[in-house]
């Protein structure tokens, strides 16, 4: 808004007043619209954080499962080859049936140890996105008391 025959400083003052009023006199619809947009943005960010956390935990689970699979395959191969060698070696000293039973017992112990280690690693995987849950709690608390 320009005022005819006003000094430049008076013209600036006349232009600033409506701009200041516009900030204070915004409609309820504008405020609600901004609030909805902010909440939508916040929810999108929370969903992205949850996706990232789930991806991270899935990667951990995949690595643990890969280790368990690798241990199982290696155990199988070693079991077959070493078992045969051990059975033939012990068969020179005792009956072949007892030799095979002793070798099987040794591999059972090894398999149990691999199972316990793999299970403990799987228990370390958390399916719940901890950081997202924490930030959602903070957001809910802020929404209840936005002035704090």
C-alpha cells in the first residue's frame, strides 16, 4: 500500500503494518491447515524412521540366519568326511559299530554348540523399532502439552 505524498520512511511503515497484521490475523482455517500439514510431515518422518529400523533389524536377522546356514552346511560336510575317517581309524582298535557311535556323539556335541550360539544371536535381534517408539511417545507428549 502506498500513500501519496508520503516520505519513504512513512511509506515503509504503511507497508509493514498490514504484513504484521497478516501474521496475527490469520484465519482458523489457515492455522488448522498448517497444523494438519505439520502432523502429516511428522507422521511421514516417523514411518521412514520405522522403515529404516526394521530394515536394520532384518539385516541383523539375515546375517544371523546366514551364519546358522553356513554352520549347518559346513557341519554336514565335515561330519561326513571326518566321520568316515574317524570310524575307519577307530575300527582298527574296536568294533566298527562302537567306533561309529563314538564319532556320532562327538558331532552331536558340536551341533549342540552351534545351535546354542545361533539361537543366542537370534535373540539379540529386536523386531520392534525402539527409536521410532520413543519418538512417537515424545510426539504424543508434545501434542498433549505443546507449550512445555
